[in-house]
């Protein structure tokens, strides 16, 4: 089993060049949008990449933790408030699949998967749930041998380049490194224990050396950062003469490394695995150097690290089935849909923690909502646009062909559509593109969160030839300094100001700054509505509810049922749909309000945004009385 380790090392330069040439835009966008704590999950060699990723996230101001799949299975209470990133070379081992299924069940803020294989088992599973984003790269060196080598180099390069704009091209290994390693190992014997010292970006490399030494049975290893070593761990060398030091050191660590090693007795064998680089790129350089250390250790121990041989019990351990141990018994005699919907409302992964009175209220509220929506005959479906009909990836291209087909079905069957958005004419142009002109008079459009409403056929809307609201003029004046400092895109319209930021990683801070500026300057006659990475500021008199009278008039004109099914994604205050979805027929495709009777999300597990909208639209049935919304059992 495996491949000769030397043959794998011969492909490192090819992997390095390949990794540096990858287009990582989609992965960069995914990572930049993470504003909550993130767990990074991997097994074996991939766990080293998880630790490197965690260091990168934390250097960029985000809390991150590298964990194993088993650790994730014990984190149910925190996963739903976090993001999860899986790192797996093949995406096929039992542990990573169990962890992924568990993550899906808890519906985290977002799930990402980086894999070195296309259409792996885990990516096939991920593609069934809109919450999960897969980033697959076809590694030219093929599958690793027994130890993670080229896949690990690829993960380090990809992660480094996502977080750093300046990609380095450099020779990663030279003969001097090999000579230094060889000289060091001549001072040791086959029964030596190696203590690995590290700091910062050297940690992931130290962990990988320990992993490879253990997996290939090369040598026992101990790990410590430079300063924790001074808190008692140094005593090992006073009692164990067959011990050596491997210090992992980049340009930033050199002084601390030298000061530490200079205090140790001269007879202790010491190797400084050193990189001339600083920062995260040094980890790639050090990782490659560590591979040559592993190769040299293998020769000393007469073991090929790439194919050390696997005992029968090892294979059984690797494939051990255990998922049933972590399956929870069903707490209530409710459908899976009901349990999921109530969990979303209560933001609880364990409904047994709710007291009986509260749980009874939620069950009654859910049943009433389902009963009401099942009985209704809808004449019109009213949508939010961004995040509901149009994904962030489709922002500039418009709704997908699949979504367009479902919207056409509604009007072709004689019913009406409404769309209410913070956008202007772009939404009119998009709908005119996807719907035949004969149906334009069956579609109501609300522009700028309800500032202007009218038929899709009315090209004079939205109106721009009117004066800008006086309160919005004040807002714009107060935000000039912030706009210049943080390169904000501020669009001022007669009845709305839209604010976006180019550097999404700074949005949370800038958002709070804007709110504080407006609240402390007594600009009171405005509302602040938010989407994922933008903000709309509108006068108090404007509301997405302004579209409802227009919808009612059009329904009467066409002699249709006046009941309206409403879909949006931001149902929690201060989301831009929280008022719109506060309806007995309000369905959220993402965030729900905290209220009992309104704004429920009954989409299937881990389906959000446009995928949930399509799911809802597939439940519509058309008859003479109106559109019926089917409820899955």
C-alpha cells in the first residue's frame, strides 16, 4: 500500500507551480464572507492543513479552531453559530463523511469543502445541500501514498494564496538543507526521541512532523512552543539522554530560537529547520524541508515513509463503523420538518432543553401556521429579490434559468407575481428579460424597498427626477468621511441610500460605525435595513408593505384570490424582509423572526436562499381557485 516516498517528493515542484496558477476567486469570496467563528476539520495529514488554515484566519482577525471529525461530533451546541470548513484530500474516509453529515444536521452559518479530487463522496453529499460550497481541485500528482505529501503542499499553497495577494515563486529545497539534516541524524540513534519546538506558522509544520513520525513508525516525538518548553518540558533532557531537539524556525522566530537553544547543553543534538521567509509563506517552505527530514529519518530507520506497510488491525481501525453511537433518539412525536422548523425558530439544537410550556407553544404555533398555509388559495406570490430569487453569485447576471422557468410557470397558469427589492431598474430589466412581454402586466415591482411600485411594463419607474429626501441628504453628509476612509460605494437616490463596501472583511466594523454615527446625530426619521454585506437607509414613510395595495388591486382586476404567499430571506430584525415576512403567509428561505405565528422556514435540511425558494416553488399546485402550497409530510 502506498507509493515510494522519494517518487512523491520528486513531484513537489510541479505541485508548487500548479497551486500558484490556480484561480481561487470563489474560495476567496467564501472565506472573506465568514464573520463568525470557524471550525476547520480534517483527519491525518489534512489536519496539519487545518492548523495552518486556523493560523491564517486568526492572523486576519477571525476566531478559528482546527479539529478532528470526532471532535466535531461533540460540538453540536456551537456548530449552528459557527462556520465549518472541511479539508480532505480524497473526501472518502468514514470519519470525514460522518462529521460532514453531522455538520449538515446542525445547519451552521456556512459549510465549505476543499478537496483534491473531483466528485469525491463528500462533495457529492455536499452538492445536495445549498448551504455547502465545494472547492475541488484536480491534483496533477494524483493520489498521495501512505502519507499526505503533494496534497498537503497543495492545501498549504491554496490557503496561503487565498489570504495573501502576493504569490511567491521560489525554490523550496536545496542541498544545504539536506546536508544539515544528514549531519544532525548522524548524532542520533534509532532509539531517539525528538522534541519539536515551534512558534506561530511553524506549529502546523511541527504537528505534521509528529503525524508522519507516528504514522510511519519513524520515531517518538514531543511537541512544545518555545516558551512552554521552558515550563518544565526541558526536564525531559535532564533524565533522557537519547533525546534531540528539532527547532522549526522562520525569519520571525530566529532570535527566540537561538536564545532558547543556546541555553541547552552542547551534547544535545539540535537541528534548526529554518526558513529565510517570514509570515505564512515560511510554513510552505518549512513543510517541504520537513518532508526531506522525514525521508532521511525513514532511511535511518530502514522504513519507506510512503509505503511503511499497514497491519490488518490498522485497516479495521481506519474503516471502523461508529456513526450509530452518535445518533440521538427523537425527542418528540413530531415530523422531521416540524422539529427542524422549530429548531430554526428557537435557535436550539436540542429541543428537550425547552420547558414543556414553551415547547407546547411552539408546536401549536407551527401546526397553526402549516394549517393556515395549506388551506389558502393564493392568487399572487410576492418575492424579495437578492438572496431569495437571485443568489450573490448571480447578482450581476440575474436569476438562474431554473428560477426563471418556475416564475414563468406562475404567470402561464394565470396567476400573478410581485417582487419587492432595494434595487432600482436592474430588477425591472431582469424580469423583462426572463418573462415574455405578454405577462408584464401580471407582475408588480416594488423599487427601493417600496418607494415606487408599479407594473413591470411601466418603464418610467423607478422615478429619479424628484428631490432627494432631506433626511437622506443629512445621512450622506454625515457619512462622507467614513466613505472616503473605507472606500464605500454610496448610492444616493431620491428615497434611498444604498451602502456597500469593497473589503467585505471590514463590513462588520463599518456597519456598526455607520449605525453609531446615524444614531448619535439625531437623524430620527429613517430606517436602516440590512442584507449580507450592504445597507439600505430609507425614510420612515417607506416600507416593503407599500407594495401590498398594488398587489390587491391587481388581484381584484384579474378576479383572483386576494391571498398572497410571501417569500424572503431576512426575516429577523434588522433584515430587510422582517416587516414583509411578518405575515400569516410569510415563508423565509433563510433567517426567521422570533415571533411565534409568523415568518417560518420550512425548507428541507441545509437548504437556504435560492435553493429553498425553488423548493417552495416546486410545492405549488395550480387550480381554478388559486395556487395551493403543498406541505411535505
